[in-house]
C-alpha cells in the first residue's frame, strides 16, 4: 500500500490517504476534485460541527471515501461530497461523538478558518439563526451561500425537490416576518 498526499491550493493542511487499487486516472480525478472543493466541504462541515478539529477529520474521511468510491465526472462532485459529509457527521452525532449539533448553528464570537473576521453573511446568519429552524437554516445555506440547485439540495437533505422549494419558501417567509433582519 502506498500513500498519496493532496495539497489544498489555499495552503491548508494536506490530506494524506492510503491508496489501494486506485489507478492514476482516479487519483488525478480525486486530486482535481480535492483542489476544487476542499474548502467548500470543510466550511460546510465547520458550520455543521462548530469544531475545526471535527471538520478537518470528517473532511479527510470524505475525500478518502471519494478516492475509493467516486466514479462520476469532477464537475458533479460537490453535491456527492456534501451528502457524504452530512452522512458522516450525522453518523458521528448519532453515536454520541463530540458533535453538539449536526445542523447549522450560529457562530458565536468566532473568526473563520483563515483567522479573518467573519463575513457580513455570517454576521447576518447569526442574527437570523434564532428565527429559523435547523432545516430552514441548512436549506438557505445550501441554496444561497453554496448556490446549489434544488435537485442537489434534495439529494443532500434526503427530501424531494418540491419539499426543498417549500422549505425555502417557509424560511424566506419567516425572515420576512422579521423586517429588522432584512
């Protein structure tokens, strides 16, 4: 068994995974996917877990699974990666691990993973988190911050596309009922 080291383009911690039965084409595809989506997966998990250690650990596991299982085109990898990340986080939460919550929660007095000040989005998101349910927050992040389609969100959240549309509409209606947040 050999090991493969993937470097994040932003200079974040590298991912080192054992490589078994993976041809060079699949390794190159996963390396492309890793470079394109590492930060998206990590930030999604950081929002779910509220722990940089857990987010890093689960992100590594997501890409290790991708190395073993991904066989689609690199351009369609993000929904699969986020669904895998959500499933791993949910499994850990169900087993009673350190994850306090699996759904997006406000970031209380924190900075982002690069040590920079929070963006305006996260400051606003913190304020609206008291108004929305966990599912409403998650669907808005996936739709408007990650810019995913309803079909992709439906796969990630395990619901129908019409359910996603309905959930987005209810979340937006909840926000409209609090004009101070808009």
